[in-house]
C-alpha cells in the first residue's frame, strides 16, 4: 500500500531511511535531506541517491508550500468525541 502511494508522488524527501534506497532501486528519484553544519552528508547511501543539505537546493516549481494553522490539543478533542 505504501509503495502505491509513493509511486503517485511528484517528489519524495526523507532523511536517512532505507526506504529511500528501496525507492531509488524501484526507479523513483527520492531526495535525502541531511542538514549539517559542514554541508557534508551524514550517510552516503550510494545508488545515485541525491543528497541535499538545505531545502533551498530544491527548485521552487517542485515544492508546494502549504500554510495551515496547527490544531493544538487535537488528540484531547478527538478523545472527547469518542467517549
């Protein structure tokens, strides 16, 4: 189920997950986001997996910025509805 959802994505960004390597081997192009002070990746997975140290390195046409308000105490509200 997870892979079906990920195949529909335009852009997949993770950090240091093995799922990124699996997706690369399946023919997708995930990005490993590894923010560090010296801009060197923490882990080099190989397999041609693209690594970035800043989200500014992603072209703006690929990323949609979503603005929304956080719903604080959402779990408490849901539990009140259930009970």
